[in-house]
């Protein structure tokens, strides 16, 4: 079985000094490819360096995450285009966030739309974060140009009904291990409605760790805080197979086909 992590942050400062070892451990678990998402201008070079060391395992993606919109430079768009020109890459993590209480809405839509347009122009897969802004996200995706190859709603936490509205626009939906937690039944219900050809699986490492019973690779930061290891992905596959009542090798083949379709430019 070959596994695919549709969304993580291996360049995160909590992982970066041991990223090569983590990647090796993930490969030992059968993880063939992972999409590593830059979130702010300052971490794009770290994503690029990881890709240059591991071009067969990493698909780089560059974007401005809504949490870092306020820190952008005047040249952020030129820098993003330069990163996308340097080697094959996706666009994101980008998105909209009304959940984080101290986060301003100012600039979020403008920066998201600019990135969406770049992804559409270049036909690159976009990796989208959305928390408590699903209605507005839908309006923007419906009105704006979208990448023909499709886009990823990572850790999709919108309603089950909205799955059916996003899918015709080209959406893929990725399930993180954290949705195996007991209180995430609403999110699981939405994933039961995801069209078979639009399902993906992710870790979002180092965040969103799965419940303890699914952690095969415990990991901590220097202060002893738990981190999500990208090799936990295999246990998430087993969980999703169980949830959808599908043999895990059949699920894995389906997710591989979906991943290769969305990220066709990189395989
Ligand atoms: Zn993320």
C-alpha cells in the first residue's frame, strides 16, 4: 500500500531540525508522497530546501495562511510567484478564518483571492484552510476563477450539506487524524457524504494529533508538548477504512488515484 499525506507542515520550526528522520520514518510506514505547505513568506525557503533534499517524496506548496496575513511584506505576491517559478509546487496554505479570536478579518479576503487567482492562472492545486467562514468561502470560490485541476479543502469541517455544493466546484476533502476524536462526529458525518473520487487523507503534522489509540509514532517538542508525527498517517488510513466500512487496501488505492488526479502536475 502506498499512502499519501495531502497536507502537512514538515517545515514547521517544531519539526525542522529532525525533518529528515521524520520523513524516513514516514517512508517506512509506506508514505509515498506528502504535500508540505508553507504558511508565511519566512518559511517558504525551508519548504524549498526540504523539497530539494527529498524531491521524490515531497510536493512543495507555497502560500500565505490567514493567521500570517498581517505579517506579509509588500512584495509577497512577487515572492510567491518566484517560489512557484523555481520548481513544480502547489499554492497554499491559504484561506479564511473567523474562528481565531484575536485574528483580524482585514486583508484576509484580498490575500486569499489573490492566491486563488494565481493558482487558477497556473492551474496549480490550491490547499485551503477554512474555519467558520464557509458561506463566504463558497461565494468566493463560486465567483472567482478556480484551478481546473481542483483544490483541497484541508481538514474539511463544514457541513455535510455543503460537501455537495463544494464538490461541483472542484473540491477535494482531506480527513485529519484529529477527526477520529470522540467529539468530532459532525465532521465524520460530513466525510461520509464526500464523493468517492474526492476523498483524501492528511496529518496536518505537527498539529491535529489523532486520539492516543491511533498514535503509532509519539513525538514531543523540546518543552514536552505532544506533536503529530507524519508517520501517524497509516493509522488514520486504517481509521477511515473502518469508518467507511471499506477494506483498507481498497481505500488506499482510491485515495492514491484521487491524490494523483489532484496533484497530477507532480507525478
Ligand atoms: Zn495546515
